[in-house]
């Protein structure tokens, strides 16, 4: 656990001391978002360091017990030591997964959007299937999910869906999903039952605090209001409270209809727009660095990352990690752990390789 590694024990101890000092400030809750972020980060680091101390203590205790068991020939003491080592092994596995989240934005809330791509009504149906897959995965994993906006397709499915995600490392968990997802199946919308290839794009950006946001000129925005869409019932707003903001220089469009008032939807849309512009600038900086290095970096958008095949055989395959499974229904029902953990390990290995070249 050397300083500067993916699990930087000394660095985390220094950060914990700094966070405790900030949390003790009488001005902590002057900015509620910042106060919440500080206290959440403090609790997360404290939990991690407590786990490290617990592992060390448990291993020391087990070592003493094994020595006693050997001296006394007591099998019950040996079994007690083995039981403690199993507890330490479980804590080590949790610590190993914690080390996969090393990016500065991994613990930020995430904004995930699904957009239908090429494939007409099949693509819109595919986008809805992906939205359902993510909602199931996130709910089962204990994340809090808020649907910000849904634009329904004319015949079936959705043209787009945007959701906000909060919980334990939301952005770090969902970063693996950014890119183009391809579906191959017999189209349920084709009377001749032909095989159809459909595409949907998934975008994931970290949500930022106010102090991290980008400045946006008012003249760069076009703001439209419209009536919220929905399946009907009490949750459909009968007034023009939904807001669509277009950032003219970049062409980025954000729509929000989840909040109760136009003012709340507008504020939420601006927050999402700032996050997307910030992520766009970050990806452009990465691309510039890759160009200077003379390397071909992975595109964050517009490049296929995963294939889902329903016919003529069944398989889901991630094209970055080569992880695949034949149980496509389980994946579509939200079983994404293997793909997400595989990506996190692939990301760490890629980062280590880059760092080794630079050293």
C-alpha cells in the first residue's frame, strides 16, 4: 500500500485529516451540496481506513492463535484462527474493489442518458430495453435513481431517457457503460421476421458541485418550455413546466420534466448541461494528450463497446475486456456486475500501463 498507488493509505490519512478539519468548520453547511459531499467523502475514507486497521489487527490475532494452537495442539484454536483469516479475506476483497475507484470523479453522482441510434423503431425499443436494464441494475445495487426526462417513440420504445444516479461511486460504477451498444435479434416489428441490427448510445457524465461547474453565457442558450410527457395519471404535469435547453455553440441539448415547477426543471437542466460541457472539455483534453503521444485513444462516444446477440445465438460480449456470457436475459434484467467489475479492472490496468510508459 505504498504512497501514490491505487490504494494510497498515507494519502487517504492526510485527506481524512483535512476533511475532518473542513467538517468542523461552522460554515460547512453554508453550501449544502459541498457540506454533503465533504461528510460523505469523510465517511467513505474513514470506513476504508477502519477496514485496513481491522485487516491488520485480524491477521495479527490469527498469527498469535496459530502459534498457540501449534504449541498446545488445540484444533479448536486453529479453527478460530482460520475463521478470523476468512474474515480478513472478505475485508481484503472489499478493499481490492475499493482500489478500482481511483478517478477523481468516481464518487460523484452520475447522469446517465440513453439515446436511440440507427435502426428506426427497433433502435427506440432497444433504447427502452437498455433504460430498463440500468434501472434494474441500479435499484438492485442500492443506488438512488431519478428519471429526469423521457422522450417516447412514436410507435414503441423511447428516443431518449435521462436519469440521475446517487449512491456509492455512481460515476465510477457507470463509466463502463459510455459508448454504443449493439443489439442483433429477430425484429418484433418486422412482419417478415427478419434479423435486425439496432444501435443505442449511452452517455455517462459526473455531476458537479457548483464550484466545479463551467460558466455559460446566457446568449449561448436557447430555452424552450413544453408540456411534460408521460403515461398519464397524477404524475403528468398539465402545464408547460418541462424545460429544454440547447447550448448553441456545442449543440448539446438537455431536457428535464421530472420536477414540479418550470423553475426547478430549468435549474436541474442547467446543472446537467454544465456537467456535460465539463465532461466534453475533459474528454477533449484527453484526446489532445493522446494526439501528442501519437496514440489512438478510445472514443468515448460513437464507438461500439458491447454487443448483445439474441439470434441466431445468444451472447453478450464486451469488446474492450472480452468478457462474455450466454445468459443474455440475465444481463437485460440487470445482471451487470461481471461487465462493470471487468471494465474497472481493465481501466486500472490501462492506467497502470500508461503510467509505466510515462515514468
